[in-house]
C-alpha cells in the first residue's frame, strides 16, 4: 500500500503509539496516508478506537512476527 509518511512505534507501549501517530498525522495533509509499525498488542484495538474517535480512516491492520502494521488516512 502506498503511504506518505512512516512512523516506527516499535518498543513503545500504550499510549505512546497513539500519541506519536496523532502528532505525525497533524503534519500530514487531508487524504495523505500514515504507515505505523508497532509491537504493542494493545495497539490493534487502540488504533481502531483512535480512527473512530478522530474520523481518520483505518485502511488496514496486519500482524506478522509480533509486529503490527497500520495504515491510517487523514481526514
């Protein structure tokens, strides 16, 4: 999937991945996509809730080898 910026949140625990994503999304223009890589298993539900609360679109969630990858499109 194409993306405009990548955020490496590996090794960070809740709420840091969400806080870093929020800050990074603030730097993007509407319609741009942020790729986030995290290792916190709780980030799966956290990013789903974050997208719903902020109106940003969670395009995909994937897990491989203990790493979770999210693509969020800024509204």
